[in-house]
C-alpha cells in the first residue's frame, strides 16, 4: 500500500516538513457538510510522531473570489500535543521557583489552546508571582514593578516592558479585551527573557562560570568542590584550599570560617576536621583544616 505523504508542522523541527501518515480515520457529517481526518503522522526528518486533525467545513465558504460553492471551504488543522508554532519550550524551567513556574506553565497552556484572554491575564500573573517570590512591596502591580527595578532585579527598560504587560493584562481582566496573537507572542518573549535573566541564567552561570559567592550556603558547597583537588589528610587554611578562587568569595571570610568551625564541632560537617592553629608574625592566629575525604551531604543535586 502506498504511504500517504502530507505537509505538516513539526513541533520538533519547528517548521513545515513532510510527514508520513501512519494511521488515518475519516469521519463525515450526516449530510456531508464536513469531513474530519484524524491522523497519526511521523516527521520524515526527525521522526517525531504526533496526532493531527484536519476538518473540512463545506458549508463555511468564502464567496468573495469564487462563487462556486465548495471551492474555498474552511479547513482547520489542529495538532496534538498542542503547540505554539515557532516557539521553543523554555529549558531548565525547574530552576524557576515552583509557584512562578506553575503560573507560567498554565499560561502557556492557555496560549496553546488559543485562550488569548486567559493568556493575557496569565502573563500579568507571572509578574505578580515574581513579586511575591522576591518579597517586593507595593499596593498595586505598578508600584511593585517599579520596586523590582529599584531593587536592581530588573533594569528600567525591562520595567517599562513589564508595564506594557500590566496594561494588557488589565485590559483582559477588566475590559474583557482579547489580545491578539502577535501581541501575546511578543509578551511571551519578554516574560521568558525575564525568567531567564532573574532565575535560569544565574544558576547556570554559577554551575559553569566563575561567579561571585554571596551566601554562606554557596561558600560551603564551593569549598567542598575546591577541596576535591587535594588528597585526603592534606592540611591547609581556607585560603590555601580555595587557591586562586578566593577571588570569587564576596562574603566576609572570617565570619564564614567561624560558622564552618561551629558546624565541624557540632558534627554537621564531616569532610573537614580542625587542624593546628598557627601563630602569625603579627600575633594573629590562623586555623588550619584537614580534608577527611568524606562526602558532603548537603550538595544541591
């Protein structure tokens, strides 16, 4: 049997490609007023398999250019899983705080389902969720967006863009004004860039690039990773274990060392134990630490 080949949008290739029809079921209206093709299709490029419906409505006819009924009837194609054409799903969404990610994901579902009114409200809600997560104060969203900029979480230019989303969301929820697809696609880009800048890129950079260590918990994780370059029972001070990477430490090292010593004494840290205390020429003391070779249980994996 000949394989049926059709042109179809591929969510993996993000383009119109040739697809083979693996399975097809055809339904006709009682008076032949419509035909629905239900098909399981496979992209001939990436081999992605999806489901599509193609509905031909023979009673919905455009007579402007051709007066012969049936020549220009309405055809509607629906793809499953639902997609946003030309859009690539945001990667590493797990690095975004869960409440924000949930609001974002539900807004994407509304956009995929052509529920533009709900999507407009949803994008506004994403901004609200970010403000809640970051504990941004304000009596209304306008003030909160301005305070996001004042707290240096976003730039002034980004704040201006968020105000446009606020306007769009307000019109959707108060005026029942349905935003166009083109507006929502632009808003989608703004929101996704915002999530990447505040949450995703920062965490990716900290795992790959030499970013600043600004919290004690980060210092502890980083110290353990740095110590892996040394042999068990080696004895050094903290600066010695960190080496050139001491430049990344932006918290008070003396305070961090006191916390570290307390956690070692209480048994909460086992990859280090206290070594000797060295007297310096300026009458100060330097605490040495010994690498025990034990694992660190608090790594964020």
